[in-house]
């Protein structure tokens, strides 16, 4: 760590000196998410064009709460949503500072539509029970099957429930059965797997267009800097139920957040630079990396593969070696996940620059 004063200095260093002191350590002491063996978390490296546009966003410091201060950024957000929402059968949407807020926004709309409880998989993201708690709604987790999917035959009465289905669970990456189900509100947390809709694997999201709302994390498989997500809605009239206004606002404010940054600009730049083909190629490459690694794990007698990766998330464990020791040896290349009471190595193919041979070399050394 760098040597910093214990309190705010009375006399500043100056901007250049402060940047020199902090800038390089901030980069050098950060995990390299684009490294050949980086495969530990749902954190991809930002698209270079998105990182460049994020600098522009920070420089302009526009606030989308006030369109007069952000005319171009407001238009950019409309364009991106008009491109993305119809691909999921949704009519409108808004950007949020992360998919936890997107889930909260969607479940707020569900409550205003008459939902009186939240039902979700026992493997749903922690933001779902958190949102239920914030909204004052009872939360009912539903058991999952051996693969980690919500067991539909264990669902309670959904007449007054917001049912949350997950497209890409955090631990195992599985997609719940997204076929329509009679509920007061149907929400799909597609924070991880949502962008697969733009790839050759879109069939794995069959049924998602029947949802009342969808959450997608742009800082996952849209390869954006942290702090960008989308909450999408099927009916335009939903907007009014989560909209407030005040005398100081030029237009009503929709959603949980007031002040928001121009997070759509980096995504717009990325989609313009890559096109749908470029986005699909990177996501498909991630899925291929996971499948190639799974093939090696499946045939190696030293490892046990838990299940085939559906959305680029792997769970495996050593057949003989201590799993905790293996995870420690694979720092930066893997993380840990517990299924039942059994610990497993977890790897997430969020990095399109990952090299299977480099990852396998790390695994081979950890198992030696």
C-alpha cells in the first residue's frame, strides 16, 4: 500500500501529484480481468471503447435527472433502450446503477400492480430477498432441483405473488424454466445471461418475452464499466406506477434513483463499435471457453465436474485433494461456491481473452 496521510492534508499536493501517487497503484494493484487465466467471477474486462466513453461521461458529469443538463446523454439512453428492449419483447426500460437496483425497481412495480409477496428460487441472487425486505413484502424461497433450477412443482399459489425466475444463477449459472406461469407479476433476473439473447444461444432464454419485467446487468456480458444495468418492462403503463414528480423537476422522475449518470453512452459506443455480431462473438467465445474447460475436467480422473456449464459457469472439485487448498492455489482463476454442504470450485467465463491452456496449467499445478 502507498503511504498516505492519516487525515485530510491541510495543504494539497496538486492534481498532477495526486494522480501520480494514486493512478498507477490503482491499476497495478487491481485484478487483471483480461488476464489469460482470469476466470473467477462474473466480472468481465470493460470494453476499451466503453472505458474511453466512461471518461467522457465523468468529464461532462451529466445528470439524467435534468434533461437540460444532458440533452445528448438523454437521447443516447433512449436509443440504447429502443435497440435492446424489443429484443426481449419489452416496451420500455430505464438504466440503473446495477442489477440489484434493477430488481428492486421491477419488484416495486410488481407491488404497485398488486403483488403482495415475492417468490423466487432458493438460488436467487441476494438482491431479490433484499428487495422484498425493502418493499415490505413477504419472501418465499422455492427449492431447487439437483441442477439448481427452481422446482415448479413446489411453487405456492401465485395469484398475488411476484414470481422471480433467474436466467443465469450466480453460483451455477443455470437458467430457470422461463415458460409463462400464471402469477400476479413475472420478473426475470437476467443479470448474467440476458445478453445471450443476442447470440446463437438465445434459445436457452426461450419464454423470457412473457415476463412483465427483466433485469440485465450491463457490466457483465455487455462488457461495461461497473454501475450500469437495465430494468425493462413489457407494458408502457407500468411507468406511471413508479414515477414521482416535484416542482424542481423539468419532467417526472421514474424509478428508484434520482440522479443518474450517463451510463448509456459507453454502452451505445460499444454497440456501435462492435455491432451485434461483435457482441455475440465475445459472449459465444466465453461460453466456448467454459465448455472446453468442462471437457477437460470431465475426462480428468483428478476432477469431478458437477454439471455441464449452461451459461459459462463451471462447478467442479478435486477427486482427492482438499478443495479449499485447490481454491487457494487458484486465486484469481477460481472462486468458491457451496452446493448443499459441499464446497466446489467455481469458475465463470466472463473474460473473452481467457486462454484454456493457461487456465488448465494453473489447475494442473493446483492438483499436483
